[in-house]
């Protein structure tokens, strides 16, 4: 009986060792992936970081593995952002200010991913891990809004006096900016070929003009009326408080908060497909 038990234990150990050797012969080189989810903006129009107007976002990425814990990722993301002062129900000044914007974001970033647990796709013992990620990226944006149903890009207008000789220190801002993506995620090896994941990625940016709002009102920067006496598009968009009451955009009055840059966040569900190679097991 003891001999039978010893034989059974030996057989199980042999099977486990053989399976482990086979698993270790498969090397996880990296993965291609896609993701879909939502994006949200935080800045001069959404000062209290409310998450009440999410917009669609998609991503595609390649992740190169360096062992079971560390990876380097290159990703491209498209996201839509937008917000309006009308959503700030508890802030009378912002409701009176009545500014709004939308923009498309095209982002390219390089990130380092760091798994908390050993991750081996296809191995049920190491099929799940949370991770953290940090990186550096660049993105394109170009805020726009609508006036009487017509779409207008805000940057060329110079709504805060950019480009006016009366405000020589206010230059037209660039449509390119840098971002610092920091996030957390989880991923699960559905099979040895496919992974599923969930990731939340927050971006600190180098621009305060995602929303075209930063400094003070400059109502004298450009012409206020056309020859026929009607207000110019620029004048109507630099201060829209006339739509909610008496205009508040007097020269020098705070329009935004220039000491804090704008930010945005994405939350994505991801699917990725593993790239593997094979290492010959040691003869020992």
C-alpha cells in the first residue's frame, strides 16, 4: 500500500515537472492590442473634476515583454473631449460665463508597465495580475464650439487676445502638447493567445488650452462689430455671458485659471493577442 502511494506521488510530481518544463519553454515576447472606452476632460470649465460628460475613446498598442513583470508599450489613442459651463449647476459665475468646447485628441505615447504578479499567459497559476503604468506622450488637439448651429474653431479666433497688437505677450497657442500618462490596470490571460484587461489612464498635460480658456477677458483685442453693425463671430465667442444676462467679460477680468494645466483621463476595456517564442528545455 505504501509502495502504491509512493508511486502515485512520484507520478504526480513527474507530471507537474514535465508540465512546468513545457510551460517554461514558451516565452511571452509581447502582445498587440486594442481598447475601447470613454474619455473625460478636467480644466477651467470643469474645475471640480466631475465625471458627468464622458465621450468615446479607442486605442491600439504594442507591448514588448521583458520577463514576466516588466514591459515597454507604444500606443496610439483617439479620444473626444468636451464640456460646458451649463453643467456647473452649483457655480453661478461659471453658468453666467457660459463657455463651452469640444476637441478631438490624437495621442502617441511610450509607457513602462510593471506587473504586481508574475504573468504567464496560458498558465492558470499566473493568469492574472494588476499593474501600474507611467510614460510620456504627445498629442494633437484643436478646440471648437458652436454658435447658432455653426461650428467654429477657437484657436484661430484668438478669444483671449492672442495675436492682437494690444496684447503682445499673448501668442497663439500650439495645437500640439505633451502629456504624462499615469495609470493602473488589470489583465487576465483568457487563453495562451488572448488577454483581456481594464485600464484607467490619467494624463497631466503641458497646455492650459484644451478648452481655449486660460487667462483674462480681452474684449478690445479685435473688431467688435462688422460694417453693418452686427457683432463679429470673435466678439460673440470671446464672451458668451450675453446669452445668460448682462455681459460680464470686462477687460482684465478672470476668464480662466492660468496657473493650472488641463488634464484628461481614459477608461478602457482592452483585448490583446500574444506573441510567443519557444526556448528549448535544458537537457538537465
